[in-house]
C-alpha cells in the first residue's frame, strides 16, 4: 500500500477555503433569488384570495385562465432566462480585462433579450387568444371557459412586460446583483394587492370588474415591475454604466441566435415538468374530490420548499457560467457540485420536517376537523412521498441550472422530457391505475420521475463539466 503524503495544512485549508467561498457566494446570490420567487408566489396567492372573496366561479375561471397564460409564459420565459448564462460567460471571459468590450457584449445580450421578447410575444398572444376554445376542447365548463377567456384577454397585455422583467432580472443576476429584482417584487406585491382590491371590488371610485379587474390588475402589475426594474437598471451604481438601452434598435445577430438556441429548450424543459405535475392533478380527478383536494395541499408544500434550491440553482447558473467563460474547469465543477450539495442538503431538512409533522403541516391549509379527515388522511400519505423526493427535487433543479451555466440546454431538455414522460408518467399510470394504488401510486410515480431526472442531469453535469472550455461560444 502506497503511503501518500498528506497535504499540508496550508494546501488543505486553501482547498477547503475555495469550497467555503463558493458556498458563501451561492448563498449571497441564491437567498435573494429564492425570496424573489417566493414574492412571485405571494402575488399569485393574493390574486387567489381576492377572487375567492369575490366569488367561487371567478376563482375557478381565473385558475383555468391562469393555466393557459402560465403555459404561454413558460414557453416565452426561456429566452429571457438564457440572457443570464450568456452574460455570465462574457463576465468570465473578460474577468481580468479593463477594456469596455465586455460592456458592449453585455449590452448586446440585454438588447437581444428584449428583442427576443418582442419576437416571441405575437405567437404567444395568439395561443392565449384561443383560451376559450382550448378549454372547451379539454372538456371544461362552457361558462367557466368563457370567463377564463375574459381573464386572459386582460392579463395578456402584461405578458411582454413580464418577459421583459425577466430579461432585466437575468442581467442584474448575471452581474451578481440579485437585490434589485427582490425590491421590485416586494413593491409589486403591494401594487398588485391594491390593484386587485380596487378593480375586482370597485373601490376608490373605480368600477367593480370582478374577474376582468383581476386580469387588469395583474397586467398593470407586470408593467409596473418592468418599468421600475428598468429605472433601477438605468440609475443604480454598477448597472447604469452598461447603458442597456444604448442603440436599442441595432441587431446583434449572433447573440440573438444564441438566445434562441438556448432559450427555446430552456422553456420546453420547464413545460415538460409543469405539464407532468398538471397531468397528475388531472389524473387525481379519477379518484374523487378528496384526492384532488389532498393533492392540492400536498403539492403546494413542496412548491414552497422548492424555491430555495431554485434560487441556489439560479445562482449556480451565474457562478458556473463565469467559471466556464474563463475556461476554469475546476471552478465550474466546484460551483455546480456545491450548488447540488446545498440543494440536496436543504431539501433533506425539509424532508425530515414533512416526515415528522405531516398532519400538522397539512392542517395549515385545511382545518383538522372530522369533516376533513378523509382529505387529511390522503394528504399525509402524499406528504410522506413528498418528503422522500425532496432531496432528488433539490438535486435535479440545481443540476439543470448548473448545466445551463455551461450553455447546455438541449440535452437537459431531452433528459427532463424523458424522465418525466417516459419514466415518471408511465409509472404514475402503472401504480395509480394498473395496480390500483390510486393517488398514492400517482405520487410514487412523481417521485420516480424526479429521481430519474436528478440522476440523469447530475450525471450529465459530472461528465460535461470536465471540459467547460468546450462550452465556450
């Protein structure tokens, strides 16, 4: 047996110090990003609460309309999200340069990001314009489908501003400035709540518009967020120097092509996952109202815990991208592996909480009274499965976004699609319907899909991060 010398304390400390520094940087970026995602969920919860107090029909119609609108937003949001890894690579390539060329390239990325929003908006508008027909084709109630179309006709005006905000957020995040988007979203919560209160119920001399008012309030909130974020980008120290609106009309074909090359598969990756979970909800309908209600409770909780690894993953996109742009293989791997470990570590703690107090947690959403016992019993069973898949859920999102930092988008799209629809969905059908495990089987299928996604995406990062220089464009 070879007696290899132990690394000296200075070398060992230096190695450990690099990992600790990486963890601090990921937390510094990731925590505000996670908080921003939570703020966006609070806006949605505000809309739901306001409409619920208006009428249950308005709430149901808005939920249907939001499903169509959110799908369009997902399809379009990949393009703005691609701005972040593109800028991160530029930052890495010019990390030691004092020349203004990097600012010109960053400005071109932001400019083409805004161009991509303008290009993508018309087909997305056209898709959402058929909300009523789409819902009727899916067998939804005609009245609810008509009301859902009224809602989407109003919120549709805010779609390009919502996507434009994502471009500016990607720019700010890629420059390691996550706080502006958080500040904007906190203010947007207040703005949206005031808009809902005024336009849904007709306060402050405004007409009582109900579901139409909710859509208008959401659209105005998107405009507000974009305008405020743009004002910060043009005035804040360290950001205004990039002059992102300078020569806004000038085409940068190579960057625009790269945004589409990265952005379209990024959008489809998110669509695959969202449709996978939405499909599970539709499947729950076969097992009765209690199963649907329990599923809604159980899926809401992992959606909240997911925001933390999502924020860490968004930070990993920047950190991995900067290292890859500089051609530093070790730093790229360190950033990705640290993010994956942090995501899994946090989710393991939430998994323990879900295992320890499932009924108490479920009772936050539904009172623990005898009339609700059937729903709570199912919710507890589903939460046990959710506890089991917390770790792999944290791993798959951080691995996917670390790959995004390497400008790897097509393979993650196919891996995610295969994991959810060739592995997870058939398992849901087999266990839920074939083996008659009903809702519990559906949730086991969800867990299996997430496990396959985590394993395949993490393996992809392990293999690809050995050669990040090859990913430089």
